C-alpha cells in the first residue's frame, strides 16, 4: 500500500470505522447505564422488602410478648384481689401480718409487671412506626422502579436493535480494510479509552494527548506516506484537514 491517494483511502476507511466504533461504544455505555440504574432501583426495592419482612416478624413477636405481659398483669391483679379478700377474713394479728406482707409483695410484683408491659407496648409502638416508614419508603421505591423498568426495557430493545445494525455495518467496513492495518487499529482501540485515531493539530501535536511529533513524522502524516502512531498515547495520527 503506497502513494498518498492509497494512504488517504486507508485513513478514510479507518475514520469511518472509528466513527462507528465510537457510536457503538456510546450506545453500549448507555445500555450499561440503564441496566445499572435499573439494578440499583430493583436492589433498593428488594432491600426494603427484606427490611419490611424482618420488621414485620419482629413486630409480631413483640405483640405476642406484650400480650403475654398484659395477661401476667391481669393474673397478678386477680391474685391481689384474692389476697385483699383474705386480709379482710383473717381472725388474728399473726394471720393479718402474714396476709398484708403477701399483699405488699403482690403489689410490688404488679408494679414491676406493669412497667415491663409498658416497655413491651413501647417496643410495639416503635416497631409499628418503623414499619409504617418502611412501607412508605417501599411504595416510593416501587413507584420509581416501575417507570424506570418500563423505560429501560423499551430503551434496551431500541438500543439492541440499533447496535445490531451498527455492528453489521462495522463488519462490512472492517472486511474491506487490509488485515495488517485493521490489526493495528484494533490493538490501539483495545486500550483504556477506546480511541484509535486522532488528528494532527495545526501546532503539530497529537489531537488526543497533545504530544508533539517530529518533523519527519509531520511530513509523513501530512504527506500521507505512512501510518504514524503518536509516541505519547499510541493513536494513529491523520492530517487535520483530511478530506473525507
């Protein structure tokens, strides 16, 4: 492959290929962003559903414990009533002293049980507040995830159809390029940025990384006598005024 016209044709082919590769890269990036956003939204819903389930189980246990505490208070009050009846029925001072002591102890037990029951009820109330807040968060998360899911599915289908067309076009362009040149292009493009070509600026520096070229390289690039790669970033350089 010699001659400026031949070299110009090769560069034009590479520029066409590079343009469509950049389009494909952009579309793949958009597709990935949609998938990432959808994944984040769905994971948020799943976390809230899991948290709500956990709080629901905790709330059910707390309610059972609260009901148990209330029954214990009720049972102790019945016992207190029976003790009061016994105190009223004693016939001597010794029996009266024993009965009133037992009555005082029962009152102390009731106070402890009532405090415990109040604590259990407070736990229930706190969990109910937490559950209500989680329900609201979950409803909001589902409201956001639903439209996003619909939008992502529609856009994904559209992007996949467009990508199929672009990739087919890319294949048709690539098969017309000399394998040696295509191999060089693909190796460069496989780098971190995906950029394989850049123009030589009026200041004779790489349009991608702004590394200066030598006079000989500048002549080769502008004269289309050889493919020249930037010594800074490795991209193939082409004349900035190349007519396509």
